[in-house]
C-alpha cells in the first residue's frame, strides 16, 4: 500500500494539537497496513517545527516558503495537489478544523479523489476506508464507507483520537514550492483577536451555562440570578450568542472559550461536540436537559432529565437554605 | 448584485429525541418537525440584506423532496425573487459531493456574483456542499463566514477560526461563501408576505433537465446507530425536592457552597 499523508496544521507560528492527533491516527493506520506515514509541513521558518515533529512520522516533507506563513486554502490546495499527484498516497489525513473545512472538499474534488469529513475514527480493511462520524446534531453515529479508489482524503475531528508520543526518526525531505504565482483571487489580510468582555468566564470557579433550552431572552434574568446565588458566572452555548441574547465572550466551545471550572452547570444544552470541547475539563459537571439521550449526559457527572425551569428554582432555594444553616 | 442561496430542509433534531428506523439508514421522522437548516437561514438573510443594499436578483435553490417547496415559499416571502426545487426523488442516495455536482449542473449556466450556502447541515453534518460546489464552478470560496463587505468586484470577509479568532481575507467575485450562524438576525416572514408568496412559481427540475450520468457518490452510509455511552452521568431521580436536596448536597460535599 502507498503512504499515508498527514497535513501539519499550524497557526501564528505554533503547531496545533490536531496535528499530533492526525499523526497518531496516521502512525497506527500505517503500522497496521505495513506502510509509511509522511507528515507534510508547509510553513515559513520551520526549523523548530521540524524538531517537534520528527519523532512522529517516518518521513517529513517540508516546503519552507513565505507563502505558507499563514493558512491560505488556495496556496495549500495548489501545493498539496502537486504533492499528491507526484506521490499517489493511499490516504491523506487533514484536521476537521476551520483550516481543513476550507481546504479538503476543494482539494479532493480538484483531484477527483473520494473524501469524507468530520470523522471520529478511520478503519482500513482490504483497501476499503470505513469511517465513524456523527449526524443529527451529534445524537447518532454513522458508519460510512468511501467509493473505491486508489486514494482518499479524510478529515478528522479535533479531540477524537488522543495524541501519543512517537519514537520514529523521520527522514527529512525538503522541497521547493510548486506555486509560481500567488493566487490573486484569495488573499489573507490579517487575524482579528476576540474582543475582551467585562466578565472573564475562564477565570471563574463556577460556570452556569445556558443553551437553546432557555427558550427566550426574557428568561435570562432568572438564570443570571441563579448563577449569582451559586457564586458563579453565566456562560452559554452558541445558539444563545447567535440569537444575540449574550455577548460572544460568554460562549463556551470550540469557536468561543475553553473553561476548566470546579463546577460547570449546563442548563438546556444538548451538548454538540463544539460545546463539549470547551467544557469537558471541568472538575464536576451537572447537566439539566429534557432529552434523556442528549449527548451532554455522556460528559456530565450528574444529570437531571427534566425542565430546567423546574430544577433551577428548586435548587436555588435548597442552596439558600444550606447557606443560611451554615450561618 | 445577483445572488444564489442554496438551502436544505432538515429535521429539527437539536431539542428532540432521535431514533434510528428499521432500515438503520434513516431516522424515525413522524414526530419531528422540519424546517430550513439553521445556518441556511442566516445565509438567506445575508443575501436579502445585500440585495436590499445593492439591488439585483436573489434566487433560492434547494435539492429535496416535494415538501421542500414549503421551505422555499418562506424564502420567497422573506424576499427571494426566484425559487427552484431540484427533485431529490430523481437522484437516489445523496451525499455532499453528489449534491454539489447536481447544483453545479444547474448553476453553471446562470449569471451570479455570489453564492451562499449554510456552513453545515445539521442532519448529515458533512460541511462539503459549499466548498465542493465552488471548486466545481472554478470560483474562490471562504467558509464559516461571519461578516461580508462587498467593494467593487471583491468581498472582504471574516472567517471564524477556533478560540474566538477571526481571519480577515479578500476574495474576488464571483465567489462562494458558506455562512456561519450568528452573522445577522434572520427576519420572520410576515403573514401578508407569506400569502403573496403562495401565488409565486416554484420551478421544479428533475433528471430530464439536469443530466446526472456522470454524477458520483463519494460516501455510502452503511448504518446509523446510537453512540456508545462513555462516562455516563449519574441520573438523579425522585421528586424535585429530593433531586435538589441531592444536588445541593453534592455541591456542599465538594466545597462548592
């Protein structure tokens, strides 16, 4: 079987965690299939990154050029298409991140290679690729196979395969860029950092987080009051920010903040993976949701399957009682 | 400015229980409501806002069963000029790649400045159609867009990256953007507008209008199943008084009260 390729993802000079997850996945697959893993690093000023990566793949293919300082789907696509056409890898692994999301379908379509996205796991049996992925708001898993072909592209969801250390010594191949002219039709301008709000939810010991289940903005004061009673701050999941009910700096999840409080109370949050990655490191998680199969209950320590508007007032009065008893 | 918006009608599963049917390849739908995919409603709104600012024609396209025409009618009521349904019943099993190829056959002969799609459909969650369609049409794209400004023949867009970071970039029109939720505040259609839209034509196109001989499927759905249970929460039961006593007890024990 031909090589497995994994694309190194970096941003603002640092290798991102997904890279090590992709390389772990790639090493395991290569070992089973008796083939080699090649890490592809497109960057600028790559010496430090090469050091960080060389134990994690059999081969490290490096193109160091200013063109790759920041991610640009178009320059990456031109470059990777050239590499893939020359090397004919069996499988190309890319992160299902803002980066891979932008790149994979275009790259694979250009080369007419079957691809699939946002996978939790990849298996190879007799040169057939089978992936596990989620559908229907993360409430069901699916097994999906890809149309038979000599090559495949798969994007892997962040956090689905824990990164492991490697003990390989990569052969390092440096190449020249195949990009002769920088594309005019898409240009990176700048990064814009998130605005800093008045409350930093990443510093709080207790976060009371609210989701779609709170129904209406008019219910927020009740929940804010509950957060105050518990001694915490109010956070939320994406739909609450999308609706304009709370500012972006309160959002917990992959496109918002990652929090690690002592206690996280999730109210009316079903637990899409984008939310889970932002809060799963909390010491204790309590979830309240009406749907007994909500994915949040797979992450929580304690769950209540009921209407949050019944639970919140009852719990609040118990906490007040306990406080008063304590004096 | 001529804009095409591609939308999908999906079951609303965020707040509902979802169960696999006996074929293991679909879900039990009879107790679910259907509506326009969430990010598509933002894509449609963004297109309406641009049309209000710059004029031009707004066309909404959807590949789906006949019920999709209800969804398209709401889009007409909100401000779309034309609506086209591609008959899903003519094309068999679909994935992101196949959907994009069908849309390409329809769109390649139409004049447009921008194409919008939602950034992800909540049912199959592939996030493939937009970028694949852009590649097939040979136009630039940007995904997970949270802001668009059009100046002459360029769009200046913000893309949402991880951790609250945004990427500001420039793309030359015609281009395709996949729109992230929260970019705007989608309007509701007024009753009068809905009544007016009831009289508008929705074009339905099938395999006689859209050649499908060379269209392929990448992904074959083998089975749907309930995810394996990981570290399952301890579910507290009893009366509300008992539950809240237990919970506050746990919080006290952990030194959180």
